[in-house]
């Protein structure tokens, strides 16, 4: 979103913070089907346009309504989590790692302009490493002449 406001001058992005925060607070969250402002305030935020078309609610309405909003948000969140779980686990398979298995370790390189290193072009995995010990979900592997825990 910031990219849309900032042009060639990358030093003026902070002039638009009010617009950014307003947009974030009034956008409906996909998971809970509510806006952050609605959950925080107990009612929809008043925009210049909404002043033209509606009357604001009183404080007593907001107090009664806030618990209902939180309950709806919780229900929507649970429903969305089950939906995401179905897609996330669709291609997931069980992995059983045993002692003496060989495995690759995922790397997370960070770009460094000074060293002319682009993280995107670095290898995604290191290894193979031999598994020395398995305890619950913790592994001890042999890495370049020494034991490492992961």
C-alpha cells in the first residue's frame, strides 16, 4: 500500500501515515469479517461519507453490541481456521525421521548489499546431514565435524 503513495521520493512516506492507518482500520478482515475499528470501538468507524447518510449510535448501544461483535468474530475466525487447515494439510504427509537418516536443513539467507549477496539466489537447503539422536521433535545432527541441535 505504501508503494502506491510513495513516488520517486522515498523519504516522504510518513506524510501518508494517517491515510494508511485509516485504510487498515476500516478494511474488513477476511478471517473475522469485521474491521479492526469495529472490534476496538464496538461500532463502525465514522467516515466523512457515513456522516452524510446515517446517524451514529449511542454509548449504551455500543456497550451491548461489543460482546456480540467479539462472539461473531470468534466464530468467523474458527470457521476460517478450519477452512485454511483443510488446504494447508491437503498435501501434507507424515515424516518419520530415524537415527542415521540423512536430511537437508532449510536455510534463511538475508540479502546483504555490501557483500553483494542476494538472499533470493542463495541455496534453500544445506546438507545432507546425518541424524545422531531423535528426542520428541528435537534432532541432533552431525554438521561439519560437530554436533548440532535443531
